[in-house]
C-alpha cells in the first residue's frame, strides 16, 4: 500500500527526518550528518509516497523493495524507518550505542524491513537485480528501488550489476544515485570522475533522468516516469546538497562531520523553525 500525502506533508516529514539525524549524531560529536541531511528528500519521497509497503506486514510478498546500498548512511535510514512505523521512534536514541541494533552499518539483524546487509559498498545493486529478476519470474508487480552513493559508483560490482539489469530489461528496477559530489577521499572530480554518467548508464540500457534530489516534487515526477518506462531499468541521478536544510552546513563536503554540541543545537533550532513555518 502507498501512503497518501501531499507535498506540504512530505516536506514536513523531510524536516522531521533531518531533526532526527541531528539528534542521533549529536551525542557522538561526529558522523554522517551531511549525507543524512542531503538525502532526506530522497528517503521521504520513496518511503512516504512512492513505494508500496506495510509496516504491519514487512514481509508482504508484493511489497516494493528499497535497498540502501550506501549502508553507512544510517542516521537518515533509521529515522525514516521509525517515522514510517517500522519500529518505535524512541529506539533512535540508542543509535550506535553498545548493543544497539541501530548499528553504524545497517543489517538485517534490525528486522526484515532491512532488505539486505550492504556493509561492503557496491553490493546492493546486485542484490536488487536478483530480486527484480525473481519478481519478474514470479509474475509479481513489486518494484525494486536502490539508493546508491556517487562515490559508490566507482565500485566495479555496480557496473556488472548494471550490465545485467540492462541486458534483462528489468523495468521493475530503479537505481537512484544520491549525487552529492563527494566520496570518503574528497571531491568526486578530484578522486575519479564518473562523467559522462548519464551517457554511460544509457549505454548500459537504462532509461535515464537527472533531477534536483532536494526537490520532492521533482523526485515524485521522476518515479512516475520510471514506473511508466517499459523494457528498461531506470536510472535517476538525484543531485543533492550535503547538509541540506541547515544553512551553516549546506555545501560543506565532509564525509564525517565533526558535530560539537553548539553546532548541533544551532542546526536543531533552525530545523524546528522550518517545521513551524510548514505547519502554519
């Protein structure tokens, strides 16, 4: 089942998710703040509008599958799952504490709503391709969505999986790249550029779109177009701004951001003010 929410409601959810990211990372003073803030609109649009799922029945055979292949970007992932009703929001307070199931890399130990353990970068698309193939053979209408990082696209396994997806015409597969222009060693263009990425994906047999990954309306339109595409897997290059939603953090290219209490408090106050504006 799909959640029915309008754009204003989705923007409010995205802001709440950003607040959770701030609160989850703040106690450790360092973490994946920038990626979580930047990807909040991708997660919101997928989990709260596009994908068919039922938190009361996470193993529903006809559910849409969402694979987070950048499995370290967990603050936003766990916040999304909790807000969507897969587990108690109070559990977010245990993020990366000893013994918590909310580990820095997501794994299936948390529950069946984690579709795959993808601690090694580059593996998630392969798993999703297998699931999409199985769904085709079983005649199921479910779709497989993959959230991948741009740095992760430098992994060779991604391209092997993409080659198979294109060769099999998996039109029930949608690869979304959170393109924030940075990987762990620095700028994408300085370390190893992916460009011309759209042309590369088209040559692998994908129907390609490029959108503003911080525009929920644009993302929803892209998903709609992907669903209507027949005979080809879909690729969405979603350009995002690291730290989106917090003015002092936007565009800061840190793989792991140092996040002292005063910065976290300022970020929280700014996001709470935004949420108040949306609710008016």
